[in-house]
């Protein structure tokens, strides 16, 4: 008891000493109307809503701003006993993959649907960084409406990024892998030859939001990090940041950082659409879980322009 009392007295004396040293005319950290500015009364709406990726929880959270209130946790890639997600007969199929039932993932990024480059509040998309998967959440119900699995991909990090009118949600793989149509194992020492990057262009139905894998771009084996679609004057273009242009496969901390700079990849997706319509793509078999009945993704091989890493 004496120890507790002496500690308390010491703390009070320390606090008093600090208070006495406070500069004149300075305010307290908790003074003023900061709390009042963030207050949203019960029954009132926040001005903004923040859709936050849940990382290894596999879920998405929705916060109101400025109140900071947690409004909902939306189950996406992981089971949720409280909501029955992944346990009911209606939701268990949502978590099936080509590797069986996978009730977990790393929900890494979120992207809102857009109209004319402005958020339209219809859907929010999310990527599963491990499997890799892509999900669509319906903002009428705040529930996951659809999950698809992407072939030829690993570490689905450059995802999900959308075009100006959500014509496509684009998913770039961080880690290069052999294509799904490769026969048997591929040795790591054949990395530069057999390991490729893949960029998936997933079409989004304008009215229903239904997702379908439209086509993929096959690239050299670099790591794609983030991406952004052009808008306005740059409509029709997509830009990707990347690293490991060394195409290293061992001691990545050393060997994947030999060059002073990496590249920005610029893709003209309107031109890609033209090639698809002209039958210039190549169909490849894949074994991913049903993607709306489509089991042969159309693949376009990138033709790189020297120095610019630009595909047109």
C-alpha cells in the first residue's frame, strides 16, 4: 500500500512541475471545440465514409467521418461467425478457389466505382493479395456480392484500380509466375525465360456490376506495385509502377535493387480492346475457380518500346 501511495504522490508532483512550466497563453491539447467539430448526433449522417482494407483479417471496415464511428465490418475473403459468412450454404461457395475452400486472405486495397472520373457510390472493389481474388461489394446492401479468382497471378497487389467509368477493374500481379498453362514445375533458374507478369482487365457490367475477366496482358517478369487510370485527356491509358526490372529471383533485397531507377509502364487499353476484337489475342487454358463460366482467358503479349516501357 505504501508503494502505491508514494508512486501516486510522485506522479502528482511531476504533473504539477510540468504544469508550472507551461508557457503563458498556451492551450491544452483537449481544450477548445475539437470534439464538437467531430460530433455527429445519433440519427444524423456523416459527411464522408471511409472504406478501409482489413489486411489479414480479410474483411473491409466502414468508418464515418468526421465522427470516426465504425459503422460496419463487411466480411469478404474470410469467414465471419457473427454474420454467418462462409458458414451458410449461400456464402460458402463465395470462398471456394481452385485450391479448395480458402477462408482467409489479405485484403490489401479498395477502389470505388466511378462515373466520369467521380465516385458514384454503386460498388466498392477489393483485392485478395494472396489467392489472388477480386471482390465486389454492393453499396445498396453493404454486402459482398461477388468474388472471382484470377489466373496467372501471384501477389495480387497492383489491384483493384479502375478506369474512368469503371469499364474495367485492373489487377496487376506483384510476383511473376509461370503461366497456368505451363506443364509441370518450372525451375527458378529459368526465371527470366519462364516467369512472367500478368495484368488482368476485368470488365464490370454497367447496370449489374457483374465482373468478367476480359483479357490479360503478359509482360516481362517484373513486379507491379500500384496503378492509376488516365482520366480526361489521358482517358484510355493506364499507368503502372513497378520494381525488380533486374528480374532477380534470389536475394531480392540485394539483387532486385541494383538499378538506380525502375520504370512506369503505360498501357493503351483502348488499343488492347481493338486487338481483342480483331482476334489478335491468344486463348490459354486455366484451372482457376469458375469465373462466371469463362475458363479461357484471352492473353495479349506486350510488345515493348525501347527506353519507354510503353505498350500501344
